[in-house]
C-alpha cells in the first residue's frame, strides 16, 4: 500500500490565520481606544458648554478635530458650530459657526450630521441676513430721527418768527390807528 500520511501540512493555514486575527484584533483595539478617547473629549466639551466655559469647550472640540479628524472630525466641527452659535456665549460668532457647519457638509459628505449641518447653515444664513437688515433699518431710523429733530427745530424757529411777525403787525396796526386818530383830530380841530 502506500506510505502513511504525516500530517505536516495540517497547520499550514492555521498559523497565518492566527497572525491575521491577532493583527486585526490589535488594530481594532487601538481604533476603539482612539474613538473612545475622542468621544470622551467631546463629552467633556459638552460638559464645559453646560458649565458656561465656552472657550475651553471650543479648545476641547478643536483638539478632537486635530487628533481624530477621520473618525470624529464631523462631530467635533458640528460641536464647534453649536458652541459658536450658542445664545449665551459672550463671544457668539455666527460667521465661524456657519464655517464649521459648511466644513461638515463639504469635508464629511457621508456623515450622519450632514443634514443637521445643512439645516443649521440655512438657519444661520437667515439670522445673519435678518441681522444685516436690522442694522440697515437702525441706520435708516437714526438718519430719520436726525432729520426729524432738524425739522422740529425749523418748525420752532418758524413759529417764533410767526409770533414776532404777529407782534410787529399788531404794533403796526396800533401805529396806523394812532395816525388815523391824529388825522381825524386835525380835521376836526
């Protein structure tokens, strides 16, 4: 019959498969650790925002963007956009906020936050447009108030002149009546 098999090739594919599994496991752990660390920083940025520490919150979100641009960049930019637009933020800046949301839309087209970023960008454009119109109307109102003040001063001046002219007219009438009385006495006398 033939020779007995030695089974030397039995584990031939087992060892490379284990090496690949080990490498994938290590890569997965580092990826998980990276994502977890970034998520923790984003949660910290949220906490700082709630505490009213807006600059620190922005710094934390910027750090997440710098360290994890691929995995958490969209979330960091979105968070920064919210912080810049936050009503209680004393350094509120709609321009910066809009830029953050536009970056989410442009740089992360597959992001789950893309639609929300589009909505925020639309709202911010509307707000900025309304603020610009309000500024224009305030300027126009200020000019009209100045014109009104000048016109009121002119009216007062004209009223004063009218009073003076009335007084002069009354004096002229008195003088005229006095002259007529003298003429009437001279004729009688």
